[in-house]
C-alpha cells in the first residue's frame, strides 16, 4: 500500500483512511454530507496525489498523443487542456484522462491511479515513433482546491489572476511560495476551483499555506467519498464503474471527445459504433420515491424485464434524492422514460433525466 506525501497530515486531522487504487487514502474527515456541502458552498481541498502523470516530449510527442488519444490534441495551444480517453483494440476504453499542452513538443497526460501501469504499458506499446516518455507519477503531488470561494481564497498565494483562468485552461506559475506550479482549472466537482500539480517535496508547504489563506473562507479538507458524490451529481464517468475495457465510448456518451479528424487506435471500429448506433446507452436517473440506488443493482422495465445494471448511485447530498447512472437500451434513454431499480426485494420507480443532476 502506497502513501501520499500528506498521509501523516490526513491521519493527524482524524481522517478515516481506506485502501484505494493501491494507495492509503482519506475517505472522509467530518462526514460525507458536511464535506460535500462545504465544496458546493465554500471551498475544500482534496489530496488526489494518487493520480498518474506521464510527460510526453520531443519532435514526435504530438504524433504519439494523437495515436493513443481519442481527442484531437493538435487543437491544443500552450496553457490549454482537453478531456479524452485511451481507446483499446477491441472497441472499449483503457482509461480516461486529461491532456495538457505544457509547451511546444511537450504534453502531460493525467490518468487514473488504478490504471497507471496499464496505461503506461499501452502508450509505450504504441510509441513506435520514439517520443520521449517519463512517468512522473511517484514524484508529483496533486491537490484539488474546489468550490465557489476557491478563487477568492487562493488569490493571495499567487501573482497570476486566478479569475482569468478559464475552464480547461492552466498557468505554470508561482503558488504558495513555490515556483513553476501547474494551476489548472480542471476540477471534477462542478463547483469551480483549481488543481495544483507540484513536486512531492513542495506539497506540504503548499497544503499548509492553502489552509492558512483559506481560514476565513471556511476551508476544509475533503475525502474521496465526497469527491465521488460531487462527481456523480455532475454526471461525470468514473473509470471502473461507468466505463471500462468493455464499454464503447458511444454507449458512454463520449462521442464528443472522439475526433475522427485523424487516425488513432482502433478508430475504424469506433467509427462503425458511431454510424450503426449502439445497443445500450449510459443514462442518469432520479428515484421517484425515497430510495438509494447502489452500483450493481438491477435496472428493469415495468414488466420486470432486465434492462441493465446501476453503475454508480448514491443519495445526492445537494438534492436529498437518490440518483444514479446505468446502461439501458436506447428506447429507455430519453429523459422522462420510466425505469425501475431492484432494491432488495422491491422494484422502485425512477425517471431518466438529462445530466447533470446538479444545476447551480
């Protein structure tokens, strides 16, 4: 079990620690609902240093990124990022990721913690153009400072205008007394804020200064449990739950980051998925009555025929209603469609809704 550089700090704050993706991670401090609402209303800090970072450099860096990524990285300018996924050779998804253009001929790929080794092997296999690859995952830390007060609370720590950094843009700048930190507006909560990439040797200083600067803004440390409820309210996919090696991106609603402007791994098969259509689609649903859907619960129609399974589900802290996502036949994918969730021995009614669940 790996620790992040901040593990002892989390323990001193009374965090409940759990194994996650091979790391010892804080799942909660005060409680999921308190932490969730603090991010929605104020500002919270997540240690997400378990995530993976790969640096792709050199004259053929773009060629490699274009080969393995579903999105079109040629559209990126320095200081911009894009969401994408790594297609596999069988029509599924190796992982989802964020691609940053750091400078000319240099890209940073940020991947999920549980897939670091698998992703590295996959990208390496396709590196026939000999781009320079560095796995920085063990040397870098990542803090997500999220919430509507994040800009105001953190502005004193940097010389750049945080309010000017647009969504999916970033700056390499000074932050909390450290030079050359990536300040990125790419959070996964839907409440605004930043992600801070720094070296492990720098993260304790940054963490301490972040909490000093945020003291009058009701800043709190936030665990992975609230990160999950926040991302689910936004309808964002979680790898291993909502997407995996067997999921077509067109089933998962990821057609918007599938760009056929250039060839990439298995693009021919994915083009067929787009043209022919798919047999199931990922939808969001809200429970009609008070009930909590959980991952793995069966989804059925009014005749108790199987439609699919719930991939993610929870009681939404923001809306006090059971919400979930799951795959159903396209005929049931229209907002307003009635479906039923098997919760123990009861069939509980639910309604398919347009994502995101949470609207500011």
